[in-house]
């Protein structure tokens, strides 16, 4: 099926902006995409007209527009699991003082669709919209462990096992063994595998079909939460996760 070249180029411009690249000059956009400045300028003007791109009046650099935030909120509002899980994320955070998260699978990564900052939390790296690797995160392991075999094989095909810490799982065989343990336990743990000093637990959220639609997690700092307290937190996490699944129609 043919693609619309102008639309493809416009979307590629939007995708250039990331967490560490919030503003770009027109020359930078032109260089990154290999397009003439005149072409880029026309595309930017069109995106700006519709509110998807904004321009910093002082520096002249371009940045994402508020229309994307507006549309993003509509996407989030349409996610039933997010609305159902919200009060349980809040309850778990209140009971533990820790940060709680809700993550869904998108391609070969997880994406945070909600979070509640804990009163005692010292972790600030997670945010709504941020992506997280599957092999090194508790939520990623939960999402992978509950995929159908053919889906898991597809996700792990040519998967890049980036080592984020010395504890990160680095190959498929080791990950498959870990996923078997996740299935047996009913929850997953990321013990300083994605972030040094951070330990997380995650449980699956199931809908009426029994399929996993999301993962709920709790993040802790190893220096502040010992093994016994972490185990207690995981039990609470399992309780809240089970309640969310039941509200979505899941029955054992």
C-alpha cells in the first residue's frame, strides 16, 4: 500500500522530539531527515498551523505543540484499564508510601500509562509516556510471561538485550528461565536490573478473557526497603492487582 510522502515526513519530524531532545533548529531537523530546509519549513508551518508543533519565540527553535498533549489525554481516557486501576494505584501507594505504576505492552517495549508518586518515594525516573525495556523490568517480564508462545517468540526475535546494570539479563535463554519463574510465582521482580539501587515488583492485570492487558508495579529503593518489607509490599501489590482484574471481568 503506498504511503503519503508529505504525511510520512511530517510524522518523522514529530518523532525526532524526545525526552532529551525537546527543541530543535530547522537546520538540525533538515540534517537528521536529509531534507531541504525549504521542505522542512513547509512541513513545520503546516504542523504549527494545526498546533502539533510550536516555536520558541526567543530561540527560534521548534518544539512539540500542546495539541499532542490534548490528543494524548484522549487516548489515555479511552483506556478502561487505566480508569479502573487508578484508585488501586492510589490505595497501594498510600499503604506503602511507594510509587506505583501501570504499564502496557507496545511493540517490544512497555509504556507507562499511569503512575502515583509515593509519599516516601525517592524514585523519579518513571513518568507517563516513558518506555521501559521488557527484559530488565518487572513490568516487562510480567507482560512477556503472559503472552501467547507465538507472540513471545515474535517479541524476542532479534531482541536487543541491552545491559543497563551488572544484574541485567543478557540473553534469551536466561530470560525464558526467568519468565517460567514469573509464571509460577504470579509476579515478577526487577532487582536492580534496570536502575542501580531500585527494586520493583509487578503483577499482571487481566480482563474478562483472561488475557493480560497491563502490568501494575511498585518501585522501591533497596537501601530503604529491606527484603522482608519488599515481600510484604508484593503481597499488597498482588491484592490490588487481583481486584483490578476482577473489576475488568476476570474470573479464575
